[in-house]
C-alpha cells in the first residue's frame, strides 16, 4: 500500500490504474477510472451482477467484503467480490468479467440507418406543420391588425374555419417579422397533440420568407442503458441523423 493509506487499484482487462483511499468501494474506484459496471439493484448487493475478481500481492486479500449474499464459499475462495459491497484495503488488481462492464457507444453518423415506419407518413396529418403566407400589407383602406391578417391567411392556407391561438413570444415579434420579410412569412402551427388534444391550432413560430421545405424535429428515446436522439425531417418523415450514448443512470440501477 502506498503512503497515507492510498491504494493502487488496477483494473483488467482495461489496463487502467487509479489511486484510491483505503475504504473506497470498488464501484466508486471503477467510476474514477472511467469504467461503468452494471448494477441493476442500485448498489444494494442483491443482484450479484457487479461481481469482480480481486487479487492482491503474495496471495493477500486486499479488500473487505461488506456483503457476500450472492457469493458462495467457492466464489469467495476464487477471489470474487461484489463491487458495490466491497472496499479496497490495499493495492489490488481487479478483473471485470466482460458481461458486467457497460460499453460506451456513441453513434454520430451524418446519415441514420433506414427506419421502416409501420404506417404511411402523411405530412398534412402530423401535429407540427408549416405554411407559407403571402399577406397584403396594411393600407388606409385596410387597417386590419397583424394577427387578424395572419389568421385570415392561415384559414385560406389550411381550410380551418375557426380561430387560431398564438404563443406570446411569437405574437410579440409578429409585426417585426412580417415587415422585415415584406409580408411573406412561414407560420409554424401546432395542431392537436397528445398533451393538448383539444383547442384551436396554435402558431408557435413565424419565420421570414418561404421556409416550408425545412421543418425539423427531435425525438428522444430514453432507454435503461442507452439514450438515443433522432433528427427527423417532418416534411418527408425521414430520420436523417441519430446519436446515442449510454444512459448515465445505469450505474445507479435499472
């Protein structure tokens, strides 16, 4: 053991070494080394999934096992210990069985693999849609306010006969965008969604010019071990890119 009760902890097969104070849990030393272990029980020593093999110099047992609930006498004799229930007391080499380590995977290809949808994608049926609006500017003969003017154009573009709602931030910038874009703009409208199944369509943004060919959305899939982000083209329904990484909570249990 090094001075001041600092233990040298060597992880195999990664070949990573860290220095940890005596009394440090193996699971914490592993995280210090950048190694994540599978602990579905949240570190309570009940599942046995974080079992590792420990070896000290000259046959010593440089660890203290708080719990051996999932280990047999033969397991302990072979050097097995539960990483979430075992602290280091001296210099030690720890071997992690391959099935218990969590591989870090990052996918950031510019083009995602083809995903077959179980239904035909209809851009005019999805909740978020964009519409190009060409408005007549106000005049002495037509002093309609900007929001009423936009609603009238949206009724013509969508066939919706009732009124529309609008977010306050979008309403505040309405006049500026319309005048800067010479009264030609793209309205982004949110129709009925799962969390707002009733009520009028809602204008959530207004862009200058015709930008109806570009409408993007992000879909986030939070899984037990992996978090995946998809970039979706809402005009075509295609998944154009994706990125994934392991879910950091897995180290705390499933």
